[in-house]
């Protein structure tokens, strides 16, 4: 299970990093796209920290749970705002939602 947790956290981290790098420089609203990508990157980093430190860092588990809940709320709001058809045409949104749900499950485990 720990390997699957690491894999999901790593994929989330790589997706967030690639998303940051692919923000178009000519788009006028690029700061919002970059901010969203950075929020996803910070969520991924918290999950990686949780994996590396476990209970050693006080409050880390609660911060991970909070970050995962907030990111999942954002992804669900995004899917609702763009509609089902556009969400299905952008599979990265669904992949991120699944990864965040999995990471939230791992964060909620008793020995996480």
C-alpha cells in the first residue's frame, strides 16, 4: 500500500510541475492558471512530506487532509463550472480528482 501511496503522490507532483511549466506566457489570465498549478503542487508536496515523515512532524496529517479536501473541492467546482462534456474532454481534471481522492484516503488512515 505504501508503494501505491508513493506512486500517487509522485504522479500528482509531476502533473503539478508539468502544469506549472505549461502555463502559456501570452495568455492574459496566466497568473490564475499558475496559481492553480502552484496550489496543486503544494498539495502534492504536503503529501510527499507526509510519506517521508509520518507522525514525526506535528500537525502534518491535518495539513495534508486540509489541503486534499480543499483541492478536491476546487476540482469538483471546476468540473461543475465547465460542465460534464468539457470535463470529459480534459481527462487530466479527472485524473487529478482521482489522485487527490486516493491521497485523501491515505491521509485519513490511522497510521498515515
